[in-house]
């Protein structure tokens, strides 16, 4: 099985939000891999680790989730692999719940969310984001 961590959905994945947009609730399993040191696109100097930058994003995202009636169900560090094989483990797993696909899409295109997402981008090496019904 091949996997590739990414920061953003591709065009086909974005279009998936329009497939039955009211279907829900949905849960999104996030498997997160952090950069050792945060790197901001605007080139600002920082002493933040990737995890610390992502922590800023995640605290702000709690409020963005509330605006679309979403919430964090679980978040925690990944300790070890029990079954299977991967080259490198992710650092953290998190599950967010949204009322439907449309709510998640509304959140991720909101200008206030996009401002918070600068910290996400600075801190993440990449992630897998898996929709669960």
C-alpha cells in the first residue's frame, strides 16, 4: 500500500465535498506528521517547532469548528504501530466531527480559518485526512 502525506486536497478530493454535501455527520481522521521546525510561507523568523505552530492552529480551529457545529472528538500522540508496516509513523492522530461535508467545506474556505491555517501549513510536513461516516 502506498501513501503520500499532503497539506491540501487535490482537485478531485475537493470536488468530493459536492458529492452528497448534506451527508453526515462525518468524522475526519487526521494522521499528522510535523516538521522539526516551523516554516512560515511569508518567511518570518520563528523558534517554534512544527508541533508548536500546529498547536496554535489547533487551538484556533476549535472556534472555527464551533461556527459550523463541528467539534474535536479525539486527539493524541501516536505511540507505536500495533499491526502492519509503515516506513515512518505519524506524530499525532485526531478526529474531528462535522454535521456534513458542506459544513467542513464552509469552514476550510472561510477567510478567518485560512488565517489560522498559516500555522497549520508552517507546522505540518503533511497528513492523511480520511473521511469516516
